[in-house]
């Protein structure tokens, strides 16, 4: 069952997988036409009421097709505003037998009296807010008072808690929408060609819809604060994770180390390079101020540091509302202190070898085996897993997403630290560990692809980090420009 925001994700991800929104719109119009013909035959007076968005575009395509066997009139609340709806409108204008009215409410009342059947393509699932405003409200009221058969396109226009069209039928696309169960017997679900990959794999639509856009008057600290905790052998890993989180849009990164790492950090220049990376010496205070905490980049699980950081387990236990991401040596915390960490919101990022070490089982050779094993472990251990591989498997034990971005040149030391930093930064902003995890995998992989395209095979983790803002910008501003490129 799909939520309204899921529909937009599928539209954009379909483009990523090679099926353009214009094709989906044409297929939707054909589905409406076939459904109408099945229920009503032909030679009917049909009023198609269209909003300016893509739901209206679906209606415009249907109007064009229905006009060949019926008497069709179209009422537009406003001029089409999306590219796809404009194309559908221009095609409709080529049909000489269709009367089109834009915004004239008195004329709408006349056409409603004339119509045998009304097609509601006003808002669909695109409406936001808690109150339907005019002219949409007035149009919905007129449709409901008409006493005519109504076919709603994808979803009855309106807001259930305020005002909504009461349809005779709903023709919805791809899957049942949330809120339609109470009228399920009057619903037809139509396949309009959304590729299965658009739902199974992470894509730019997920970033566009789920990444929180910053407010205009945002202040430092309001876009997310994270903490990186370590007893690190490899100091550079801390920096890579911290800078990756910074590039994904958080505005404060605290670093706490159990060993004296501040001087090495300053020596390699990153603390002075970015004032947003703040080395702190009070674990509990800054842990409590953080929106997400990363533990483990650069930490070697073989050097016996866990006696040193045992007090950290107590801090985690007292702050289980703060999500934690365990990477590299930090993964051993889960193995050693499973009971103490029970109930915490945890994301882990193992590769196949770390998966075997942690759970004493092979992740599997085939993709289906890896999905099944990761899902079972995530459920049993109550964690979200990013099982890294040629195809990343991301699961919280119930939901599963796959990610196919990335390239062979990313097989370089430090790329995992970039991934964990990006995921931690996203988790500080996106209040769902599963979504943050697969969004992070998608963004990091695509950033690696861009770095490789620009520089060739020999890229560094810093090269990947530099491409993260570019990927984020494309996903937020022009997501349909991105297309899947097989590796």
C-alpha cells in the first residue's frame, strides 16, 4: 500500500530506470479510457475536470482518447503547469471536437448538468496541508452535489479530514493507496508500466522526497548535529567520516576520541580546515546534544580497545533515543554488548567479511540469499543493516531496498568511512534509519561514479566526498535528469 509521497518517489525513480513520466501519463490515460469503456460503453456525455498538475495530465490524455467514442468536454481549473501536463494539453488541442473551459465556474455548473459521467482528475495524491482552498474546494463541492457518476483518477481529490470527492469508482495506478481500503470494492488497480526496479532499488526520487529541505531562516545546529566517537588507530578515517557528514548537509560535527587524537587531527589540517568539526572532551554532554552518533571508523577490533571504551556502552544505554551507526571496529560493540544495546536505534554497515564475523554465518552468494540472510539477521538483532557488496542490501528486517550505484574504483581504503559519515549525516536529518541507510548508499555510490568519471580509476575517498554535494544538488533540483548506468 502506497502513501502519497511514495507515488512521487516511484515517478522519479521510473525516470531513473528509463521510463519517462510522459510515458506513464499516456499509459494512465489509456487505463482510464479502458475502464470507462468497460463500465459505460460509448456515446456518453463525459466531463473531465483537470487540475494543473500531473493528475490533471492523466485526465487530459483520457479526454483525448475518450473523445473518439464519446462527447467530451474538459474543464481546467488552471493552465497546466508541469512539463508532462503541458504536452498532454497540446495534444488535446489538436482534437477539434473537444470543448475546453478554463476557470469559469458558471460554465462548469452548466457542463455538470450536461454530463452523464464526471472524471475527477483535479488533485489525486498531490494535495498537501490540512485544508482544501478555492478554487479546488468549490469544484469538489460542485462534483459532490451533482448526483452524477464520478470516476476519480488515482485518488479522490481533496483531504479526507476536510473535503473530498465521493466517487462512484476510483482507478488507481500501480498499487492501492493509503486511505482507499474503505472503498476497495469500487477500486480498479491499473498497471501503467512503472518498472519494478523503481520500487525495489534506491533512487533519486527517494532523495527528492525524503531529504528535508532547509528552511530559509535556518540557524546553525538546526540542520543536524552528529558525533563521531572512536578509539582510532587510523585517525584519517575519523576525518573522512566527519567531512562526509558535513557534505551531506549537517552543520555541526563533534569528534570524541578515547586516545589523544586531537593533535594528529590538527596536524593533518582538517580541524582548522573546517570549524564545523569540533574535537570535544566531554562525551556525555555532546552525546546528548547529537541527533545521530557514529562509532568506529578507523577503529581496529583486534587491538583490545573495548575495555577502554566500555563506559560508552553505559552512555548509549542511557540515550537509546539517539540513533547510532556502527562501522568498522565499532561493529564489535554489537557483538560484545548485544544485551546492553537492545532497544537502541542502530544502523550497521558490514561488508561480507564483517557480516561473517558478527553473526557467524555467511551472507550468501546469490542476491536472493544475501537479501534473505540480511533480513533475518536485521530482524533477530533489531538493527538496520547495510550489507555492502556489488549490490548493497539494506533492510530493517521488514523492509528491503537494494542499491546498485557505485563502481570498482571505489574499492579503496576509506570509502567505507565516507559511506558511514553520509549515512550518519542523513540519519541526523531523516527520522527513519532505514531510509537514511539506503539514501546514504545511493548518494555515496553515485558520488563515487562521478569521481571515477572525472578522474579515472585511481580515486581517493576525498574525491568521493567532493562529489557528494553535486549528487545531492541534482537529486533535489533536477532528479529526473539522472539515469541508471550499468557498471
